[in-house]
């Protein structure tokens, strides 16, 4: 029986009951986080908690227990016997249940908090050989910096990629490449690493932040600048990052072959350094 976390308690998942008036259900009025368990530890949990608090603040959802995330996420891993395998924990916090109204519930209601854990198989083949991704106009709102559960443009776009045999959909806004439906994207041009700067048009990925740190420590030149769509032919290497894909090379972008169509040397060297960091943390 799967154990999940619901409003402060660890419960059999089947026993969890959500109100149909929950604002997460009615308005997608909530935020989420996804953390990765590496057989013994969560990768950079403190950054995930910091981002969680920021998302809550931006939506003005009051949940005072954000600091307990690491502890109950760890309990979910244990209770579901996931300690010795790659796993993920998903957390969602909504504004709670109240009669439907566009204004916030008054008086305030407690937030709804739900989390669960699952074991997963990293896509080693994609990480080794790279993926093909599509390009599409960014149809999302202007607060992509908030990790909101309102992900319809993301899911529709990713579904389109899947139906075309592609592994991610990368967005373009005003001629600039922003990020993927559920990842950040990096480019290498003349040994310089490019990625979109932190802004309201991208989610500030925890993996993005750590890859930038690793690249910087390796002496790689970094430019946090958005790349123009019309400069795609200059790209020599590309990769996406997120909590589950870690760093996955991109070999084709919107029908354009990147470099030689195989993962390039800068990508591979950052990937190796990331792997070494994980090995060192495993001890
Ligand atoms: N998504 N950009 C978007 C739009 C994302 O949804 C994600 C992560 C990222 C990368 O963030 P991080 O490195 O912190 O995982 C960037 C998660 C994995 C998801 O929605 O499941």
C-alpha cells in the first residue's frame, strides 16, 4: 500500500479525500515542487525549500510548515521502501477548499498539502546519446518564475512533442529561446555556455543553478543571455536540465541538427562533473 502525505499526516494514499471545492481543482490555485532522491539523500533540498517558499509568497498562500518538507519527504521515502533506489517526491500546496469565488477565501482557509513518492528509472539512454526536441511559440503566462500547478500550456506542448516522437518542447517568446515545457535549456557557442537569464519568462531551475555553478568552477565562460531563434545555426552543443533528466544532451532542435548530432565535449565534461558530485555526495 502506497503511503502519501496529506495535511500533516502520513496516510495510505487510498484514504486521502480532497474537497471538490479545493482551489487547486477549481482554479489551479497552487504551487508544487519535485525533489530527487539519490539512494541516501535529496539533491539540494535546501534550494527546493527556498524556491517553495518563494512560490508560496508570490501566490500569497500561507503555509507555515514549508521547513518540514525535508523531514516528511524522507519519511515518504522510508515508508514506501524507496531508500535504496532512485526516487522522486512531489509536493503540492493549494490555497485550500472554499466556495468558488475569484477572490481569496475570507475568512482564510487552511492550505491543502499533498505529497507522494515514487521510484523511477533515469533515462540513461537519452543522457548518453541525447534527445531531439521541438520548438514552439511560448504560449504560457508572464509568471513562469512561479512553480505553479497551472501547467496546461506545458502539458499541451509536451504532448505535441511526444506525438511527434520528440523528447521535449522548447519555447520561443518574442524571438528568444526561453526554456522547455519542464526543463531549462543551455547552448554552447565557441566554448561559451549560454542560458536564458533568471526572469519572469523562465522557472529558475535548481539543476540550472547547480550546472551553472559546476560550469563556473570548471572555468567555462558563461553568458546568462537569451539566444535569438535566428542564431540556432550557430549552436555547437545544447542540453536540457531538470531534476529527473539532470543534464541531457540535445542533438536536434526544431529540426536542426546540433553540432555533429552527438553530445559535444563541453556537455560531456559538465555531465561527468555532475555525476562525480553525486558520487561524492553518496560517499
Ligand atoms: N519541472 N522549467 C520548467 C518549466 C520546469 O517545469 C522545470 C522542472 C524546470 C527545471 O527545474 P528543476 O531543475 O528545479 O527541476 C525548468 C519538474 C521536473 C516537473 O514539472 O516535473
